[in-house]
């Protein structure tokens, strides 16, 4: 039977059940896959089975990702798959921010690409202009998506090395932005320009970004008051920058602190924690109520993990909604465990009962310790097919 002769609605239902890797290999279905209506249906189905995404871009010559379903039993042992981007247009990569609509941003200095880990497809952006000579600055890129306008945006700050030291006059940090509409993912965007935008708040970013409800948030330090920390919000639609004051008495560290999604709220997670005599860990976390414009402390007390696991550093990477009626925070190890086969530990913390479940992620053969990146709520998408 020729499957192409089936009614369109029946064919669509079949395609929605085909694994994404197989789906993109079928050239006959290419035009259907690229239709906005099909992408929307596939996304709606995909978000019912979100994944944990692990990236290994800093220790392999090609970007390598690994993902597992985060809410299915046997947890973290089913749905395991590796995804390799085999033909990147540039050399070394770094991942700059969490996945957005199933895509990640990879970059190498002034060169950036959109990448779909599930399909191993990439789309190169035009190279941005460096405003300082090579070797005198570093470029930080933030990546977000606005569900209302269906637009991806890239925000970069070019930080001159001298900006990290006090001076007698305030310095401006150049900001540039690049926009990609959902409909442009299958078009040539190499001629679109990066745009220089003005930010009235002189600052240096010090954390990775969090994209929430069409707004990019990141931690920063002032270039006017050198001892002042702040949270910067960048609204993707209006491209307006706003300063959010820090929680009372809290300052950002130069490295290690992070912003995560805590049940729909921006949450600041400090890199340090207290270890009590009984082995329990107390994390310093603060959630932001945007309506009340207030911070509140989030109590997180993790029971003792024993001698074998207790020595490892765990960082909060966000929450995965509710399991068995409880909000679950996810903590991941900063370092791969030494051994014949590289592995990492993931910890689920149930906020209501303060109980934990520990899982081992294996599958990458690597004898050296390595600091991975772990992301929650990643979903497969047929974009960039």
C-alpha cells in the first residue's frame, strides 16, 4: 500500500508517532514537516514528555548531546539517546543558554548557530561585528524565544577586559541583538544584520540567562557602583532593559550563581551551601514574585547523601513541575565521576516532603572529570529539518 495515498489527517497522525530522527530522513514528508501547523501539533505532543538534556560540547570535537525522559519509569534508564551534530560550520563550540523551543545556541567568538540536537541540523547566523580588537574583549551571548510573537532573539554583550576593574568614569558595554522569526528558519538569513541597541544601565553580566514568558533574565554587576549586584531583565518584544534589585543583603558571586525557573518564577540559586553536622545540605535560594515585586527565601534542605555521594557538588538546574502531586527541584553534579564509563548524578528533591531520589546517568566513555551542563524540560522539535 502506498502510504502517500492515505487521507491527510490519517497520514498526519502516523507522522506524529514516528521518531523524529526517522521522520526527518523521509524526503517525501519534508514539506509537511516544515508546515507551521504540523510543527505546532508535534510540539504540543512533545511537551507532554519533556526530557533532561546533557551537553558535552567542551570535551568532544563535535557537539554531543544526551537526553532522557524526565518523568517516566524506570526513570533515566528509558528513552536514553545520544545526538551528535556531525557537520558544524565552525570549529569549537560553547553552549550559551538553555534550549528554546527545542533548539540550542552554539557559538564560537563572533559566530553563532542555531542547532536542533534531535535532528543534528544547524543554521548559521551572520557573523556579528566585534567592536573591540581581538584579544581585548570576550563576547557573552544570551538566547531566548517569545511564544507570543514566535521570535527567537540573541543578545550579546562584548566585555572589554578592563571593564572588570574600577575606573574614574563609567564605561558602556556594547549590546547587539539579532532576531529570527519562526517562519525564517527555512530561509536565508545570512544577510540580516545584527543591530546595536542602547542600554542605559552600565553593567557586566555574571550569570547565564533564564528565558521566562518572553523575558530574558541574567545576573550582572554595575559598572557605576562597583560593589552593586543586580538582575537585568530584557523584554524580547520591546527590547527594553530593566533593573531588578537583589534580595536584601545578597550579592552575586563572580561565577557560580545561577537563575532557574522555580514553578514559573525567577529564582536565584547561590553557588554556596551549608553542610550540617548530620550531613544535610542547606541551599540558599530566592524566588521572585513579579506581581508583588518581592523576593522570598526558598527553604531547601537535602538529607545526607552518604559518604560516597555526599562529597559531590550538586547544582540546582530548575524544577520539572509536579510528580505525585509534589513540586520537584532537579540538582545535577558539576563533575563527571571517574571510571571506565563517564557518568553523572541527578537528584530529584521533593519540596513538600523534603525527600530525594538519586539517579545515575551513564553512557559517555570519559576518564577525566568534566563540568557538564544539564537542562530540564527540553522537548524534541521538528524545527530545522
